[in-house]
């Protein structure tokens, strides 16, 4: 039994069918990267894991459990018990994700007051202690300062401190390094990895940077047009890529080692305001087949590797695929 | 279930058969409220410009006989000659109504020997009760000339000493006009000895005000003033602001400093307080209507905001590479201003202008309301409100009608300003509110 | 921050001086002199009056005298109300105006913040639409129309219940304050709630509110701790102009509701061309507003840590 089970997540926001079937699971202590181009529904998946989908959105999932417990309906007040305590999130831009008119310490302490039932003063002490543990110099003074007095990297440490304050079972990091200088990106990644190992937290790492994925993640789920198209371990995704979209993503990353030009993916993702039939990637796919007009189920294509592509149907002639993959 | 193998056959799609995602269409700026506001503005402009041609009554003619009337149509009026004091002779058997028109009601009743003084009451024929105590008369006749209108009245005559009710009669006066007033209004020309028995009185579709002036004509004339001030004052002070702002932005240095510090000071002045002060200081000579000092005062106090706006834009644009290249290629200052700076500044100016109009209408109304705006016989909607507040409790129409016109015009201009701002924001790549 | 306050103080002093000077010269630019308005008088009486009001001295001397008196807080004697000092008029009637204005600004601020917050939280639903409609109605009605309509309504209400349970006009107890204050504050309330709605919408869509929700903070704690303070900042900057609007709006409200405040005296003085009272009250009101706007700006700096701690001016 995994810590987090998400099966066939679907979300309608008005006419927009934003999520069309997202499935993945996460074990305690595992780090899964959620990759895909912008607009593919990565952040919405994260938001639905916090019960924070936009009001009026229609939500459905075949399975949606954390540690065996079914998570509440979207927008339900019951979420407040989970948020911050069981599931915590690190936002993309630390500069805007902190209240500009409250001291950093007060915002940190708020979590302790809410989820640990600490008094104001005790919460503040705990907040300072936490800042110290995350190697923020002069934590007591820093806690009394406002967000605008911090640098970006320092603020992201604060955000991370805030997220791990109550030792959540699941930590979601939504592109935690994209808004930061390159020099501090590595620092933040190391911190995240350390914390995850130390606390045994499951980490859902949302990114579009495949380089980061290789560094930090144990497993990967690739998303395209609101559905998970391929899931597997890092080794599987990088070495035995099964879905043409994953392969195209990899080909689009510039590489120093290999002497090849990065290849873009022709075309643009489908308009999710209209119902998509068949494989969403088919119009851009170089390995498109006649059957791609039919809706694709998921196929097993290796130990724990799942892919949403007809090429992995048992009836598909293997020699064709082998010829393609070279 | 097995799938036929041919369905897995590779099939290259046509190269450019890709979905093009059309961006979500921008909402049209012509929402129903914007259309409605445009129509309202057009109608108001027609009302004050074409209106007086179609409705040729004067806004300042006072009808003494038709004060505070409700809506009336054109109607015939009996001409009544002023005969001085009325003194009927002889006796009557019962209460006689000798004359009943809106100029006078004459009552004559039999003298009762035991009554020394008669108390007269006048009340509405529709209500019970005696109504207004008119007078105490020692003679058995009385002429009532007090604010008569075409309504059913009941006159009651009682013994003033005992309070005993003696007579009662219901009277509906007929529309009349005195000879004096008919001559005053030019309805009777020359010194004819034989008077026409009736004269046609003009219609008052919205009634008359407390001084007997036609409200419709006053709304037209007042609207002309209000809208004139509302449009011309912003036009002038925004133009002045643009010129000063452009000079400041373009010249820079000492000139810029001087103009901007001056702007700081003017902005810090309490606006309406200084409007009043300047309005008093500029004064009104005899025969002036007070519009010019009003506009002048607004000009002095309102230029800084547009000056700041333009200066900021000019400074921002001056650093743009295309303006620099134009400078290098030897274009004259005027040409650069006209070709590069003006087209960029114009939309912002237009938005500022459209928001300045309702502001100016408000300012004019406020000043006229406290008697510091236009002076009679000129009028404006604000001045009409000032007149109307005196009869607010008896005839709320006198105040509410001009107030309605102020509100409609302010609302319409505000909606148009909002729409204009949205369009200009969209043009410059910003997102509308 | 101290440097900022000092700069604001200096600017305020300059502005007050500017107002005083402008007032003085504006009043002396009036065609004719104040005494010609009065009925014909003998040269002797006239000379005496001129001496009394200092009109016989040259203009520059009068100006210096005026500035000197003003610094000592002496605005001279009224022209029309003989023997009444302008200072006494201000001292007697300004507290009434201030009470009314304070009540109005409180009503406007609390009402505007509440209405704006509610509208933003219920965006595009009926509470929002109701607030927007009320705002549009209130900002397109001039203050004197609102006041007159309120009075008409009270009269009709009183005659409907056949007693005067709401006073129509006058000044005295609490019941005399709140209706004029509400009427006076309504326009500003509409303006502030529009502002509040916009800034609250911005706050509601901000990352930090989402982040706070993601930490399990409940709606009320979120509102008081995170949303209100951030959303109210732009509203506070507009408080200075709002106080100015309410002060001048008080002129007509006092006139219509027959409240013996300074505003009514000011309007009467303007209508009767009572020069010393006009000068005195204009300078007084001007100084008052300049100081209030300055205080609001400084307090804004104290509320917003970004300004308090970085000493400079905004932006």
C-alpha cells in the first residue's frame, strides 16, 4: 500500500477539461517528479492534493487516498486538518508566497499554533529553532524581519521551513527553484533532498527541468494535456523511454555531452476547452498509428512502468517497435 | 479481444495538421451599459442643443399665475381685469359664488344680524375638515386671491365668535390670467380697451418651479451650462496640463523642476475650498453669468494631474530607442512630439479627459448649489437644485428633476470613461480591471 | 523614516504659507474693496472702519500683518457679524463640524472596507452585484442630492408614523449626528468600497493567500491575519483625499440639515462676502487638510513595514 494513491484524476473548470486522467502513487520517503510542459496540469494536480481547486470546478477521481485514508471532497472544510499538517506545499516564487506585512517568524509560528496547539511564545521559539536547523544565520533576528528584507534563496529556505514545520507525510514542491538564481538553485535542491531523507517524507516534485529530475527524483510521472502519459523510475524514464512525448521532451533538452542539437516538438498541445478524442499527443507524434484515434488505456511496459500509448499494447508487433527504437 | 494488426501500422500525419489554439476572444467593449451610456450622452447633448429650438419657451420667464404647477398641457385661460377692491351691493338670499377662477374667488352671502364677524376657511374639497383659516371678515362678502389653482376647494363660513358653521360651498376655479400679467408676457399687445375673453397659455410638460418658470426649458438651459462647463473646463485644463507637462518632460532641468514643484503645491491645495476662493476673487461683473470665472478657477487648480501624466510619458518615451534614433536623424522637436510622443500620450489623455468630465459637472453643481456658480438669470442643473431645495418638502420635483439629470450625465460619462480606460489598457498590453 | 517625516513637515509648512498667501491676495484682488459692498456711509465712518480692519495701510504691510497675526493664530474680526472674532467663530463651530466629519469618515471607512471585502469575497455573485450597484448609484449622486433625499425621506417617514422619531435637522444629541454623518460619508464610502474591492481581489488572487490556505489556515484567521491588512493599505493612502472630500462635503450637509458647524458659516461668509471670515476659515481649513493629509501619509508609512523600514519615499 503506497502512501499516496491517485487514480484517474479528472477536473473540469467550466468548459475547460483541465485534468483528464492523472494516475500515480507515492511511497513514504519516495521522491516523484511530475514533469511536463506548462499548462499540462501539473500545478492543478498539486492544488487538488490540497483541496484548493478553483471554486466551481468539478472533480472526480477513482482513487484519492493518503495513507489509506480517503481525502475529503474539494473545497471541504475538512481539508484544513490535512493542509500544513499531513500535506504541505512549497511554492514557486518565495517572493510572492509570503505575506509582505507579517514578520517571517509570525508566519512560521502560525503553523505551530494551528497544528501543534502551541502558545504564541512557544510557537515563536519553535519557529526560531526551525530556522536555525535550516541553517539560516541569526535566526532570532531573522524571524523578526519582514519578507522583503530577505534574499530569494533565503526566502525559499523559509518557505521550506514553513512547509516541513509540522513534519508532513507528503511534501509538494511546485517548481521550487525556477524563480531563484542559478547559484542558489543547487543549494535549495540539496536542502530539500536532505530534509526528505531525514524526515522520511514523500516528495512530489513538480518541474519542467529534466536535469533537476535526474538529480533529485526516484521516480517520474510525465504529464501531457491533463493526463499522465508515462510513469516509472528515473532509470526507466531516462533509459527505456516508452512514450513518444517523453522521448520528445528528452530530445528537447540541450546536452553538453552528446553532440546533437536540441529538438523542439512541432505544434502545440490541444485546446482543452474542446473534448479531445484519442491520444492527445497524436497530432504531434512522429509514431502515430491509425489506432491512435481511439482513447488510449494504460499499459504496463516494464517493472512498475506504465505508459499511455498504443505501441505498448500486447498485440502491437514487437519488431516494429524495436525497429523504431533502434 | 484482439486488435487487427493493420491498425498498428505507422501512419505519418500530414505535416501541418496541427490544432491552432485560438486565444479566448476579448470581451467586446460595447457592453449594453456602454451602449446605453453613449445613447444617454447623445440624448443629453441633443436635449440641451436641439431642445431649446423645439421648445421655445424662455427659461427665465416667470408666470406669476402659474407657480409650482404640476405637469400641464396648453390650455385656455380667462382674462381677468383687475378691478381693485370688490364691493358687491345688495343682498343675496343664499351663499353666492360671484366669480370663480384662479385669479380670484368671490363669495357673497346673506348678512346675518346676530353675527358680527365671519371666519372664512378654505379646504380641499376632497378632504374632510375646514382647512386653512383664510380671514375674518366683518362684511358678508369676501374675495380670495391666495394661490388658487384648478382644484376642488370647499369654502366654509363660520361665526368667528361662536364658531358656529353658517355656510359651506364647493368651488372649482377656472383657469384665468390677470390682464396685468397677460400684458407682461406679451400675450396682449397694445392698449386695447376690449380684452379678448380667453388667451391660450403655454404647456408645461414638467410643470413650473417656485417662481413660475417652465421646468423643461430650465432643464435645457441649465443642462447647456452644466455640460458646457463639464466639457470645456476639462478640455482647457487638460490642454494646459499637456503643454506644461510636455515642456517639463522635454526641457528637463530647471524648467522641469519649477513646473513640477508648482504642480506639487497646486495639488496640495484643498480643491473645492480654493474653487470657492478663486470664484469669489475673480468675481462677477454686472451682466455676467459667472461661467468664465468658474472655468478659469478650474483651469488654475486642475492642470497638474494631466501635466504629471504627460511629463511621465514624455520622460519614458524620450528614452525609447526609436525616439533617440529620430533625434539622431535630425527630426525637429515638433516633429518628434507630433510623430512619436503624441500618439502614445493621446489615449491616456483621452481617458483622463473622460473622467474629468463628470468631475467637472460635479464641481459646477456643488458650487452652483452653494450659490457660487452661475448667477441668475443663467442657470445650471446645480443652480436649479439650489432653487429646488427651498421647496423640497412641498414640491420635491423641483430638486429631483435636475438632480436626476446630473446623475444620469455623471453616470453615463463615468461608464464611458471606464470603457475607454479598458480599451486603452488593452491596447498597451495591460489587462483590464 | 525621520528624514521622510521632516521632509513632509517642511512641505506642509510651505503649503500652508502658500495657502495663506494665495488667500490674502485672492481676497484683495476682489473688484472693489470690502467696504463698498455696505450701504453708503460717511467718509468719517468709512475711515474709522478702514482703520479698524487695517485697510488703510499699504498692501505689503497688510500682508505682513496678516501673516504675523496668522502665526499667532489671530484671524481678525468678522465684517458682517460685528465684534465677533473669527477665532471665536472657529472655536465655537469647528468642533461641531469635526464631530460630524469624524463620524462620517468612520462610517465611510468601516462601511467601505466591509462592503469592499464582502464584494470581493463573493465576486460575481449577488452580494458583489449589490455592492457594485450601490457604489455606482452613490458616486453618480452629488452629496447635496443625497442629503436632500435623505431629509425628504425622514419627513415622509415621520409623517407616516405620525411622530418625529428621527430629527429632520438641527444639532444636539446622538440622533442628530448619525443621519447627516451617514449622508456625508456615503459618497466616500462608495469610493472606498470600490477601492477596497479592487485591492481585496488582488490580495485574494495572490500567492501568499494561497500559500496561507495551503498551510491549513481557516477563513477568519486568513481574513484578519493576511487579507485585511494587505488589502487596506491602498485604502489608507486615499484616506487623506477622502477627509478633504468629507470636509468640503460637510459644507452642504450642514447647510441642508441646519447644523451650526463651521462649514455652514464658511458658506454663509462666502455668500455674504465676509472677507475676514473667508480668509480665516480658508486658511484654517487649508492648514487642517494639509496637516491631516500629511498625518495620513506618515501613518501609512508606519502601517506598511516596507516603507517604515526602508526610510525613503514610496516607490
